[in-house]
C-alpha cells in the first residue's frame, strides 16, 4: 500500500493528464466534482492541519521579521504579477479572474516539501504557509476585489466566509487533533500526501469536465500565463529576499513559498463563485508549480554540490603557511562538470 501511495504522489502530473483526457472524452464521469469542491478542499486543508504543531507557531513569534518579509512578498508579488500578466496577455474576464485568484491565494503546502528538498529554511516555509493560510479569509477576498473589481460581482463577506469554512476551520481542527491525539495522527501522516494528490487530481478533472471547450481553445495561452506567473513569483521572491540580505536558506524558502500557491483554493473559489473556465488557471497551476519547484530544488542541490567541490579544490591547493594556488584550467573544467554529476 505504501509503495502504491508513493507511486501516485510521485507521478501526480501523469495522473492529471490522464484524468484530463477522460474529462474531455467523457465529461459526465466527473461533473459530480463541482458540488463537492468545498468538502474536497476541506479534506486537504484538514490534512495540512494535522501536519502542524503548536510549536510551529513559535517560529512566527520568534522570527517576526523573516515571516513578515515572506508574507509581504507573498501578498504583494503574486497578486501584482497576476494583474500585470492579465493586462499584458489581454485575457478574457473569465480567465483573468482565475489568474487573479491564483495570485491572491496563500502559499501551497507543497512548498514546504520543495523547500526541504532545496535545502532551504523549512521552519520559515512552514511558518509562512501557516501565516498566509490564516490570513487568507481576510486578505484573499480583499485583494481579489481590489484587482478584479471590473470583472466580478460577488460579496466579499460571502467569499471570506467560504474561505474560513474551507481553509481556516479544517486547519484548526487538524491542528487540534494532532495536539490532543498525536499517536493516531502520526500513523495517518504517510497517507496524507496520497489523499491530497487524489483530491487535486479529481478537482482538475472536474474543472476540465465543465470547461473542456474553453480549455481546448485557450489552453496554450493560459498555460503560458501560468508558467510566467509561477516563474515571476520564484524569481522576484528570490530577488526581494536577496536584496534584504537574508541568508541563502531563508532566500530559498521565501522564493519557493512565494512562487508556489494554494491553487486548489483558487480553483475551488472559481467553481463556487464564477464560471467554470475561471478554474482553469488554478488547475494548470496545481500541476506546473510542482514541476518547476522540483526542478528548482534539483538546481539548488547541484549548486551546493558544486560550491563544496570548489571549496575542496581551493583547500587542496592551499600550501602550508602560503597563499592559495591558482586553480588550473583542468580543475576548473572538472568543477563545471561536477554540476551534472551530483
């Protein structure tokens, strides 16, 4: 069972493509997803809550500057990038609101795993995810209204209530369960990624089933916007943290956290309040940001390996009591090639 769960998690992109094909060929098989979107996202967020501990909130109190910088980057860079891309690509309203929703949502839980793989500051990543998630019921509706007022006609209060029900309440319940019943929760933790992936795959399938025609017509354009949005988040998040002279581990955590969104929430809100086509950007983002995040983590690991190799070459060329020798051209070539061997 464990091998099967790991197989599904590791091949999420493949299953998303497969279910998208099924949704296009037989949309009636997945139209049942739409009325259950809130419950499905609630399950994912409940699982996230079970991975949290009361101690995680100490990081927010102990490192307010780091967390504050990350949260500000999250809620400035991604919404701003979304608005800019919507203007540049001149997206129709139903797709524009979907991109805006992705930008205004909190950080995604997958960012914590990617930060760990990239050797970033995991505690900071978890604190940022927690903080932006708790702020989402207030910040997401307000930012969405400010950036997309010309395209939407929805009550901010209603959206706040929906996010509180789908996100805040399940997270708090999961946290409480982990605090008071840590034993049973610990046994469930290995299965949680599998449940999250299955839920996201079904959500994507439901989106495609209800907006297959629009996806076929504008899928490439939306895909380009989503990729640009994600890459801008990663790049600008990195630049902002580097400009503030934070250590590399914190820079990586902030960059990844900013670039990886809770796109499942964006797709869910789109299905609940707008046309099904508005959920397409969130559905595509759910797949793409895991791919780009994995590639970034791989690059960070290779970069660290190359840096260690460089330090080793310099140290081996350091004579006793003398100046370091110049690294030869052959050694430099070996150093460059090591990037691809690690």
